[in-house]
C-alpha cells in the first residue's frame, strides 16, 4: 500500500513538472502497458486463490447475504442512472447537445 502511494506521488510530480507532459505520459503508458495487463490478471488470480468457497457457503444461511448484495447492487445501478440523467439531461444539456450537433 505504501509503495503504491509513493509511486503515485513520484509519477504525479514527474508528470506535473516535466516540460513535455503529454510525451512523458505517452512513453510511460506504452512502457507499462504489458505490465499493467499482467498485474491486473495476477490480482484477480490472487483473489480467486484466496477465496474459500466452503466457508462462504456455510455463511449463506438461506440466501440472506445474496439478497442483501443484490439489493445493494440494484440501488447502486439506480443511483448511477439517476446521476447520469441529471448530469447529461439537466446540468450539462447544452454542452451535450453541442457535442452531438458538431
């Protein structure tokens, strides 16, 4: 965690103070593209290896946690759709229309 925060600070400072920011960003993105893909895959494999399915199944007790999860995700989807509607059709409607007209 601390390594991630330190790397984030270093690269943020590097990008903000470098004269040719977009060139540095493009170079770093090209160099790290393969690593990002592999580390993303390794993260999900690690999550899968740490999951104890038998322990999870013993805690399901009639499906109540699953129902709670589905209710929470449904609420998230509805709130996201409502926020997107407000942003694109109410607050920034003129800008959105300009983008579609040109």
